């Protein structure tokens, strides 16, 4: 895995009653119809699982310590984060480290899905398949750019129970068209046709990858909209906050890094989020500089991002907005599938941090560069010092 992917791809609130005490003390468990009682019991079990798993989330000072301490002193933090095996023996191969951490995330999501109904499982499963989408896009880019042979055991993540792709068949395809045609027989069948159309129009792997992303987001919104009950609103709030981050950063990169035209950039965006409607994004795409875009953002985004200097700064501030929303849901909601979604979001952020830190130590990077790769949001000055 390359260094940029290292940086990009991978609380308890003492003032509140723990989840386990909250659900045990709630009178709702003993009321309502048998069906309602069964559903409540299922959510109580889900809350208990999330409560136990949430104890693995490191608070800010612990995350800062993880970034700053030498490898020999990380054992207590790794045990607290639920990756004690890495404290006993760190893999010598970065690919094994990445696979180990991905397996933890996959296994935790599967445990939580067992406490959910079919609509909820479908949403969480599709959310987690972003990891499989990484595999898919890596295969597409590597195979048809002629850059290097593909070693599935080292370069692709094994997602076990969440995986749905026939990787062997995809590796042995002879053209982009055939590659996309094979997706029709997978869980990504709805993404295959628009991706193929994008390739026919632009003959660009970049456009194919962007089309796959766009249709992944659309399916995710559809699955969230199919949820029932009180957790639907909370789930959509977190999802839409995240989509604001995705769309704003994508728009800025498409327009000012990749130099796409306004219509082309807009066409590749995800569905609208919480504060950035598609109409707003269409208007923002017309501007000719990053600062012009920031100057025309709706409040409160404009106030929050007014002092940012570049796309990286904006991305880190948007990431903090999503983290804040996820933390609020995790701390304040109960009997609610949304807390599992919030936990998985925060857990993935932490897995990315642990991955960046430990891979940095494996590669012998300086402590400053490890801090930069691990959490540029907490160390903005280090990012500015990089060449």
C-alpha cells in the first residue's frame, strides 16, 4: 500500500449513565406487544454490544499520545483500543498489518448486524462495502493502467463474510468493458451500467472510478431511506453530514486539482447532504477558485470554513464536523440502530489512525511524519511544513 493510502484509507462520557445501565433501568422493556418487546430487547442487546465496543474508542489525549509515544510505549494504548495482539507482536509486513485491522472492523460490523433487522443490516453491510470498493478500484486501476502485476494476497483486503466480489474472475478479465460486465453478477450490479457508460463517453479510468463512487453513495442513501423507526432520522443526519464532506471535497478536487469543467465535476458528485443541496453544489461548481467557493457556502458552513487556507484544511474541518455528529449520536441516543452506525464510523477513524501510526513505525518514519500521517487535523502545522 502506498504512503498516500496510509494517510487516507485507515467515549465514554463520564457524566452520562452507561448504555448497559440505561437499557436495564428502562421501563420500556416490560411494555407493549410481544413483537414490540422482542424488538426492544433486540435493540437493548445492540446497545449493550455498542457500549462494550465503545470502550475501545480512545479519547483525544490518548489519540495524541498514540501519535507521540515511541513504539515501545504503545502497548497500553493498543490494548485499550482492542488491538492487544499488535501490542504483543507487530507484523513485519505492512500488508499483514492492514489486513489485521480490516478484519477487526469487518468482524465488529458483523457482530452488530446480528442484532438488526434486514433493512438495518442492508444499510450497514453496504456502508462497510466501501472497503470492497477500495479493492474494486485498485483492481481496475492496476490492471488496466499496466503499472504492475497483481498479488491478491498482499494487495487486496480479505473481507470474509462481507466480501461479494469474484476477485479471481475480475483479475482475469481482458478489458475494462469485460471487467464492468462481470459486475452485473455481483452486489454491484446497479453500479456497473453507469460506470460502463462513463467509460464509453470519456475512455477514462478516473471517470469509471468516480461513477462507481457516485452510485455507491446513491445506493447508500436509498438503503438509509428504507429504514424504519426512530433511528432513521439520526442515521440520515450522520449520513448527510458525511455526504457534505464527500461532496465539498470532491467538488474542490474535481474543479481545482483535476481541472474538470463545472458540469463534469457536478455530474460526478454524490447525492445531496445536510447543508449542501444539489442546487447549491451546481452553483458552487461555477466558481473559479477555492476561496470563491468557500465565500458562497451556506451558513453555518461558511462561518466554520472561512479561515481555511486550502483543500486539505477544509477536509480536516469537515472531518471534524462528521466526528462531532457521530459522537453526539453515540453519547446521547439509546435503543437505536444509529448508535451502531456512529460507532462504526468512529471506529473506522480510529483504525485508520492506528494503521497510520504503526505503519509509520514499521517503515521507520520520523515521529513528526507519523503525526502528520496519523492526524493532520490535530497537527496542522506539521502538514504545512511538508514539501
